[in-house]
C-alpha cells in the first residue's frame, strides 16, 4: 500500500496543471486521487502525539579551514568541502542538508576570512493539516476560510481559532449528493464564492452549481449534470465544464466554462449565456473571474491576457496580450503565463495568480502591471510559490492564495509578505489546527573561519582601473536612443573576465563593448575587469552617468469618425520644446506643417504626426479618421436556386474589405462567418440549405465603429 501511495502522489503532481483542462485528464486524476485519499484516510485514522521539534545543533571548526582555488579561480563547496567546516546533530535524528554561503569561492574571495556554514533539517510535520490539490478559497465576514479541496472532493473550513474541519462533503467520497455536512458529495471542486449572508456557491465536476448554507446544508441551485451548454432554470439548465465563479452585489453568479462561454445564474437559478460565441468574443478557455461594483467582469484565460467584459458584453483586453511571458508594464506591454485566479480590492486594483510564472501580479485601474516581491513574513527571506491558482481577499485586505503544487494555503500582504496558513507539501486530507506548524526543524548556521588561496598560492598585483568611453559622447541620447560603451583596460593589464553593471546589476556579456537602448535618466554604468587565471584583484571603472533627453509628447483625444465627404480638424495636444512638425500622408490634408490641419479623406485613413524638439528628439503618433459610407442591408432573399435573389448581397460592404459578418439562428449558433464579404451568404449552413425563417446578423465594419446588427428573413 505504501508503494501505491507514492505512485499516486507522483501521478497527482504530474497531472495537476491540467486541473482546468480536458475531461480525459480529470478521469485519470480522479482515479488516482481516490487511491491517495483512501490510503490517506487509513493513515489519518490515527493521530500521533506531537513530534519533537528542534533545529540542528552545529559543531564547527574553530580554526581557519584552508581552501585552494582551481586553475580557473573557483572552488565549489561540495560535500567534502562542507564536511571540513563541521557537522550538526538533531534531537529527532532527522536528515540534515548542508550548504554554505557563498556556495562557490572565486578570486573575489581571496581576502575572505569566514564563510556561513548552514545546516537545514526542515521536514513536514506529521500531524499538520494537509490538502489534496486545493483549487480555490474564500473568506467570510468573520475571517473563517473555506477551501475548495479539489481532488479531496470537499469544502474544508479553517476557523479563526485555527481549527480545520470538513464543512461540506466527505474527503475521498467523490460523487453527487445533496445533504448536510459530510452527507453531501462533490466531484472535483473547482471554484468557490460567498454571498453577503454567508452562503457558499461551488462549481464542481458534476457540471452543477451547488449552494451551501452557513449550517453546511448543500443543495443544487442549477444544472442537470449533463456536460453541455443549455440555458434554463434550475435542473433544466446545463453547464459545460464550469471553472471559475464569482458573485455580484445582487447575488447573481457568473461562471466561466471550458467551451469559452460565460454563464449567469440568478439567485432563483435562472441560467443564461452572456457572451457571444468564441469566434466573436475572442475568449480562450476563461478560468478565473471576478466582478466590480459597476457590473464589469474581469477574466483570465488561456491566451495569457486579462480581459474585461462590460455589462453590454463588450470585451476588451486590459493587460497582457496573446502569448506567454513575464514582463511588468502597462496594458499590452505586460505579459503573463497562464494566469488563473483573479480578485479586485476596494480600490479597484486587480490581483492575479500568474500560475506558470509562480507570481502574484497587481493591475492598477489604469492598467499598470507589477509583480509583488514575495518575502517570508517571519524571516524576510525570499518566498516562492508553485502553481498558484485561487485567490481572494480577507476582511483585513490581505490576499489568501491557493499555492497548489505546494499543497498549501498562504496569506500575502499587499506589500508581498507571505505567511503559510496551512499545508506542508504533502498530499492528504488531514484535519487539525493551523497552529500546528506545517514544517518541523529549521535552519541553523555558524560563521566559520577560512582562508582562500589561488592555485599558485600567490595573488598577482592589481592593475589600474579601466576607462569608459561612450558614443554619443557624454552618454546623452533621446528616449529610446542607443548608447554604446567601450572599456579600455589599463596599460599592461591582462583581462579575461569582464562584467558590466547598470546601477549595480550585472548586464551584458564577457566583452569590452556594451550597448543598450533602454537606459533611464541617471543610470550608472560601470565595467569590472580581472584576470581570473592569476586571480588578479578585479578593477572597476569610475561610473558613467546616463542622461536621457525627454521626447515631445503627443496626445489625441480619440479617433474621429466622419461621413463620406465630410471633414474634421485634427487637434493634437503637444508638449515640449518643439522645433518642427509634419503630417503624413498628405492625401486629404490641407497642410502637412500646420498643427491643426483639416482632413477630408475619402476612405478611412491613419494620419501620423511627427514632432521634433530643439534637441533633435522625435515623437510620432497616429490618429485614425474613420470614414463611414452608408450601407444598405436587404432583410430578405430567396435562396431557392432559381438564379434570382439567391444570395444575400450587400454591395456597400465592398467599401469595408476588413469587415466581419456573422449570422446566427435564434439559439445563438453561428451559421455563417466571414472576414470580408467577397463571397455572399447563400442561405446554407455546412452545405445544407436552411429552412425559411428569421435569422440574425452582426456586421463589424472596422475597429472603432459600432457593429451593425439586425434580422434577415429567408423566403421561399
């Protein structure tokens, strides 16, 4: 049984990242989870006495330990080297891991007289609370925490006194049943939210929405259990792999689905689909979801972008872009890697669990994305996450995060200080108290005296400082301009190790030349050179200060729209010491050198304004003048094959070559989709002629112009 449990544990970890994925993964993970939980329940039937807890006691050398660098000027602190520093013992005989700081000695350490010797016996507490792939979390007004224990198929409650219990569902008893407390059954649990009265709402792998009252009574609010999308009331509705869930001030629930749709559930269980088909919405497996006071929804999806859905179903991207990355910035300049959980604070800031970057990202109301610098609240040491998923905010304004691959729940302040609430990395279903530490043992260290010598037991005399030159001279450029640096070693100096730094941070390569176009005003550039083969003392240049000349600023108040034959005065706001300006293209403009020319384009045109400052810095920004040509859309045609009026012809769409035409039936199913309308609709779907009746169209002429919609009737 022990070997079976270990195999199950590894399999759970391998499949964990597919927790929001396809059914084929769920089934395998479900079976493995049942095996793990069955064995875990046997093991948890016996609660051991509190084990001893002690850090290592170190016995170290009191006389200097000599270390000789190799021919390349390095000495790795391997097991033998660490053993020469000392050893440690523990009160419980637990395993000890040794290390040192630094882990490698180099020529820079020739004058070092001591080293930090570290002994670590940290190990999981056998009586601590454990979870089985937790997925989401929520807090009530009193500060109690409710955990969706994903493959534990249950809701666990962490009371404010630290007591952890099974609140709804029985760990390991996966299935479907309404009832009170552990009499209820859930399948793999994905999302959880809470209303103002303390009722919990959960979506699970039963493809249903479940309601749990404060006394632990579970009922089914909506869903038939069939894996499909169908609107209706209560059990007449169906869901397709529901994932995330949130609730607005009126008690309406909003749920993300694996078929790229967003569903709304009223307090009375009326279910509707609020987003158009994915070919129109652009959603790609939406996962996390939250809502603001104005009714705007915010979702994460597999495109690695953060999207906003307005009450009128308009969808925009507020941060990130299609494609993975890990970059802070504003709007599309930022990047994410499979963001999952999302929540908004009282000030309108969004917090996102960036799962594959193992980070918590903050998005301000203006779209500025930053990464929280995580540190352990107890020690100040760097803290790490492993596949964070669910995220909520507690009554004190702290973030409560599901650190899924670490099998733990953590609290993170908005400044990044992390505290482990419960869980220690082990898979299981053990209840208990969060005041029992997740881990036992800890880290001890001592400072041990050492001496470091080169391979020849001698140190070459230091050379002089290198000299830096820059182009342009004085390292002065416009914003985004390139500055090239060259380091000239002192005469007679042998150099084979080169390290450039900007503001003390290593940059560049092992080369005497360095260039960049992303400098900021006041950056300090230095270059350090050395001869590692003889352990020459490294020499650092005097710093060169970078100066950035601000570029002119241009702001346009939106893109104007005019009728065909009309005109508009272009009115940019320009800030800076402007020497010259010019517009392009010239077509349709009465002047290319005036600040406010009049534009009379015959087709939609983007005009670019380039302004030049007295220092020669340029800024270019475009404004698009949208030209609307009237379109006449017929609302009937007779596709009967007689050669007369067989096609739905819209001649005016020839003026909109990038238009998008979509036709739906009354159920919202897409029957026809075309980018550009070079081939008119023939009244067929997948080659089969549709019956007479009324159908509905949506025509997007171009970006920035409101789509045109209406009905079209097919007649005999």
